[in-house]
C-alpha cells in the first residue's frame, strides 16, 4: 500500500525501476519499462528421421545437453534420435535398437533427459523401465525400475517422464495403467544417484491430500521459500501440484502455479527455463507460457502441428516435438497480445477525496493500444480482480468510459483507449486502485515507463467566480475537467523549472535514442550533427565545443579538428600554394633567401638554369602579370594514415565530413598514407620516412641498383629473404639496415 504524506500531492508508481506492489499478467519489466511478454514464434523445422507420431497418446519429453545437442524419443520406431547443434543433422543414437526387451533395446520410448557425466536417461515405456546410456558411446550404464532386491515397489509400470535434480536424484513419472479392466493409479517415484529406490518419497506424497493419481509430467522449479521443488502435472485433476524433494506438499509453490490448472485443460509436458514454464495442452493443441510468478503470459504461436514434447536449448529457443513427426525450433521476437498490470491501493489521509488524476508515460506503436482502468475501495483489501478476463477482453461488470454517472465503489471503470491523462470518475473513497492494459498484435508492444497519481487539494475552480460552484453537479464536473488541464500545465511548469539545466550541454537531459533529448535539441540549434556512435561524454563535449568550432569554420585547422572529432584520428592538411612563397620587391626580397640573380639576360629564359625542359612554358601576352601560382589556389590535400581508416565505412565517413565542412569553392585531394616509403612520391622526413643509422645500401648511379633480383638483408643475420617489388615489405617481409 502507498500513501501520500504531509504536503505531497502526487505519487509515482514506478520506484527505482522496480514497480513495487504491482501484479503483472502477460507483462514483463525490462529495466523498469513495462512491455508485453515475449513468447516464442516463427517456427523453423529441423530435418529429422522421426516417424509420424500421431498415434502417440500423452506427452513426450525432449532432452537437451549443455552443448546444444538435442535428443528426441521416437516411440514409433523404438529409438532415440540425436540432432547435431551445428548442422541440425539428425541420426539415430548408436548402439540403441528396437523393438526389443534386451539390455540396450527400446520399446516405445517416451522421454529423454540429459544428466550429469554425459548420462542419457530414456523412459523405456514399453519395457516398464528407465535405461541410462552414455550419450557419447551409446553404451548402457544402468537400469532403473526393474525391482530393488525383489521389492515390487521399485517396479515401474509405464514410465512416461524423467526429471533430475541438482544432486543427481531421478524422479520418474509412472503413468496410470488399465490392464484387464483393472486401473492402477499413477505415481511419482524417486531414485537416488545410484538408481536405488527412495521409498519414503512416494509414501509421503501419497499420504498428502491431494496427491497425484494420474501424473503425466514432472519438472524441477524454484520453490517459493527457496531451494527447489518438484512440480507435478496431473491429468485427472487438471492441476499442478508442488512438493518438496522429500515428497512433502509445498502449498506456497502450488499456489504460485495455480494458473496452470486454471488455463490448461489436459496438461502434457512441462519444461522450466530461466524462470518461465512452458506447458503443452493436449486438449487444445497449444503450448502455454507462464512467468516466474505463475502468471499466464500467452500462447506459443505459429506451431504447424500438435505438440507432443518440449525442451529449451542453450540459446533459450523452444524445441517442440510435433505429433506429425517433425521437430520445430521456435525463436523470434513476438509478444503476447494482451497484458495487464494492477497496482494499489493508494491512500490519502484523511478520508475520501473527490478526484484523482492519473498520468501515464507510454509509447504506443501502430496497431497497439494502452487502456487505463480505475477503482476505489472503502477498506484495505487484497484488491479487485483484473478488469481483463482470461480471453483478454474487458471483464463483465466493468463500467465503460462513457458511463454517465460515477462508478460505484468496488467496481472498475474503463478510461478511453490510448488516453494517457485521465480523471478518476469513480465515487470518492479512501483507497484507489489503478490497472493498465497493454494490447498488441503479436508483432509489436506498447511500453509504459511511469504512472503518476495526483491528488491536489487545490483546484483551478477556486480561481473562477462563485457562480461556477453553486451546486454539486456543476462543481464536480468543472473540477474534474479542469484537473486534466492542470495536470498538463504541471508538466509544462516542470519543463520551465528545468530550463536552465537543460540549456547547459553538460547537464541537459540526454537519451541515446534521442527521444526527449535536450542535448540533441541544443546541437540542432547550432546545426551541429551528433554521431549515433558517440558515447554520452562525447555528445556532451562535442555540443559544448560546437560554438567555438563555428568561429573557425572553413579553415584548415577547423577541418582537421572536425575530422578528429568524428573519426578519432588525426589528419594533416596542406595547401600547395602555401609551400611556394611569393616575393615582391620592397616587401620580402632577401637575396639568397627569397630571391636569386639569374645566370643570363633577365629578358629571356636559359635552358637548364632558370627554365627546365618540359617544366616551363611561355605566357601569352594576354596573361602577362598573372599570379604565378593561380593554378594551385583554392586547393588542399588531406593526408591520413590508411590504418586509421581501414574499413570502407570509415573512409566514407571521412569523405562525408570533408565534403560537408570544406569551403564550397575549394577542391581537395585525399591521400591515404600506406605503410610504405616511395622516393619521390611518399618519403617525407618525420611523417612517413625516417633516416636510418650508418651502413646499409647506398642508392647512387654508380652504386647498387634495386630491382626484382635484389635482396635487402644482413648476411650475418638469419632473416627471411625479400625480393624488392614482390615480397619485400619494409617492417613485415624485409628489413632496411
């Protein structure tokens, strides 16, 4: 129960992402976000060699090893089939044949369970025993149920399921039989890790009331009080009964899983995985899903045939043995179609209040809906039943949203579908209950992050003339109507209170997906794009520096800074015109530094002195006095190490940043520096070349000529030989000394 204290006029339902005092049915909480529960779907059929099992009566069980290998009992062919986890190839298990009653032979096996030390437990139903095989070799390790020192209590009649606890004990479900008109009730027997009967287990279970008379499946589940419990599904009672591992009744755990009996007509195989229980229902040919609290989540979708056996593999995928002989593997990202959350009661002292306002923070994708329900109670109680019935429809007795009069105490009232801010139109009372229904189409789910209840003693009606409060009906209507707008204004006022904080990039609200992100909004003001891959710290630092970067935008320094910001790599930007200083008489004309005296008449050009062949040309008279470096103006080169941009995506991002940030009238050349030195092309000291120490090869016209027959190596060292031009990569396949 939650209650307001002091001057508090509101109450949040989601506290520290935990949603306390909430009953969830068909809804799961992921980090404090409520959404419809996941259920397996999108079945993929595995290739098998199983026979058609449509004549199989009752459930079966699939075994899954820790390495993902699947073992399936094939009752019609009297064998066990192994499905490889990597190739999905199916093959019969070696050394096991049937039909037969000899050791290692099977007759109509019904269940397979994987135990410790590579043990494979097979319920050999037709031979009334459980055989234990080595799953690696197929050899028989032990036999269970053939009698224990002549004791008939240890003799099995029709074993149909096997369960193992963490200590290695084996629990065998021995189904009810009818031989010669005599019906023998079913039972559950316990054997220790050595295969010896534990007589006290069934004696204790049989003495309890109720106890299983027609058990069909058993599964180890977490007990409500801690430890493990054995959950037994009984077909005669259509219920789930929980017992301790000593056979004593466990009422608390039984109550936890009451929902199975409420939903399943003819229970079949049950399998537990990660707090979720899957149960097959032979009567409706469905597989139902229940969460760790026993709440019904939904029905497994897209099953192509009736389910006979269940298992969950190491990746959390549901494996279903079908009665038509197939094996379905279900995964996907589907959801149940209806879920409901009930929370309360909320109390405000003293006494009843005329109105409350509920605000729900939710996201509603297409084809999904959210609906709020409200109820008031006079006394503290466990709470009303869910306003949604077992079929996912609004339950009988719930007032519609269009009801003209206030809803009586103790009855749910529906609010308009997808209305996230509602006034409680219930008769005022001391306690308030809230329910939220999430509705989807199986492929998408709405989400709810918070619910806030307001009970403000002040009202906007106090600011209106007395004329509007002259009778109770007028006052009640206006008070409730104005409460909705007041709630909206409260949200706006909260935004204003946070305005200064949200205008600072170091404290502004930020979300990775950008939904409601003030930081992204600030960056948009400066037309500064935020990269999706940035961390929160990078987003804040980039936005904080955006204004300063704008002041130098268009310069080489700014472009280099932006490339480093988006890529994390440093680049070098050079302008060819900047490497050829222009001199002018009277300004910069130091002889021998910026200027030189020609070797011939300055009115002409002299070959090999002031002019070079193929590198000089005569200007036309029309171009006399033209700037000597005009061809290199408005050009620049971006030099980056190729190792910093190894992927095609990173190079495309580099080009995008350059194109977006360079001045429009300029052109550029992108040079990616590889790990190689090429004289005349790529050999700049301090950038991509270094000067070695004494020794080595001297490249002179009269010295050594490097070609594809030359080897760069030291004759005194055992180094791999590299041929220049083929395999001599400096630093990898060759060493320059």
